[in-house]
C-alpha cells in the first residue's frame, strides 16, 4: 500500500496537438499554483503538432522552478500520447490533464490533499471541469458541459463507476496505473479511450471519488453545429469501444434502458422535435432552452450527419449496436449516458 509519507509530489501529464494558443493559457495556470513546489515534473507530449507548440513550451520552461519534459512523437492520438507521458512520469501521483484545461490555483493542492486523505493504492480523484470565464457562454454550452461531456449534475456520492473516468482532470497512483493498465492505442481521437481504461482499472479495484474543489477551466468555445460534428467523429472510437469488455457492459446497460416505455416514448418525441425545430442562431444564443430540447436536437442532427456521410460514401450506416441518448428521464439521474469525453 502506498503510504501517506510518499504522496508529496505529483507528475502532470498533458498531451497536445496543434493547440498552441490554448496550451499557453493552460501552462500559465501552472505558474500560479499555490502548491507549485509539489509539482515534480510537468510532461508535455506533443502528438505531431505543426504549429508553435515547441516554442510555447520553451518559453514556459524559462519561467518555472519545476522540471518540464517535452516529448515529440508522430501523430498517434491522445491515448498513445498519454501512455508516453505515463512511461516518463516519476512522481507517486499522476495528474492526467488536457491542453485546454486551465488549472485553478489550488488544483494541485486539492489533488494532493485528496491522496493524503485516501492513501490507498487504488484510490483516485476526479476533479471538476468548468467553462473558462474567458469564453462567451451560451445556453447550449452550459447544458452541454454539465449534462453531455461531463455529467457533474448526476455524480452520485461515494465511489464512482468507470463511466466517470474523465482523463482531463483526474489523478491516481502511479504504481496502480502502471501495474494494471494503460490506454488502448487503437483509439486515435479523444473519445471513449478514458472510460475504456476506467473499466479495466475498476476491474482491478479502482476506487474513484469526486472532489469538486479540484477545478480546471475548459477553454474551448463550442457551437451546436460543432458539437454535432464532435458526436459524429466519435463514431469511429465507438466502434472500437464495442469490441471491448467495457463496450459490452455499456451495451448491456443501454439495452436495459431501451426496454423501458419511457425511453421509447422519449425517442419518438425527440425524433418529432428534431424534424419540427429548425437549427437556428437561437441554439447558440445566451437564452437557455430546456435540456430535453438540446438533447433531442443534438441526437437527431448528429445522426443526420452520420447518415449523410454514409450515403456520400455509398455505404450503409454501420451495422453495430447503437449507443443511444438517454431519453428516460426517470433513469437519467441514476444512470449516466454514454457519450464522448473531452476534446
């Protein structure tokens, strides 16, 4: 068992790809940490960037007191980039972060405090993600952040299951992770690769808990159309997921949910709303709309994009079991939906 006396330093792992502007904001946040002295190293794995990322890292190195490792690799996806960072990390605690997640000044302190309270090898900490205050927030983005990407409104108390294994703000013991798993590098985009690993770690005994005070700020403006595109692009990752044990478990949960009359009724209503409600500037305004409307339109229009692409490629919609949106409002508060993760 990892003892509390060994949990005094942390390695921060950030994969990045052509996100120089966002990365600069994120790195600046680590300069402001109240517990910067506890950062043993910050590892930036550049997944084949062609922009000014190397220069951004060099300039950042000149301003910090802790070690900064920069590793460049050909573009292989965030799963491979995180694995490379994990291989290099030396601290007993690993913080998995993203290049567009600006840390709150107390982020490091909050993660380390969690691990002092929970020194067990299998204990892990999920932090909170909020939208960056620098972004003009729309009603859709508020809903999307809380209910679609990161389902914080539905987080239960106590130990969380693998569906909450969000790798953009999550810390865990180095020894536990390197002993029981790594990211599956078949996933080439940031979708499903983290919950798939979370499932395998849960099988090994992972105890994931939520600390809402460990905050990062997501710097990624998003329109409704862009969200539909993200959902569509995640289809390739979903097919990989369905080949794994994690995908099998999620499909089992989906089938149980789809059998409920409330789900079937919700699907019919969502189809009607999608056909009747035009996608307009209203969706990207600051006016908040009902969450059910956002969910229905996102599901309907993302599906239309997928079908249109399949038709353009002269191929049928892939015949794989559908991981569906959660229209069962009675179950929504106890069974989080499967959906894409961070960017």
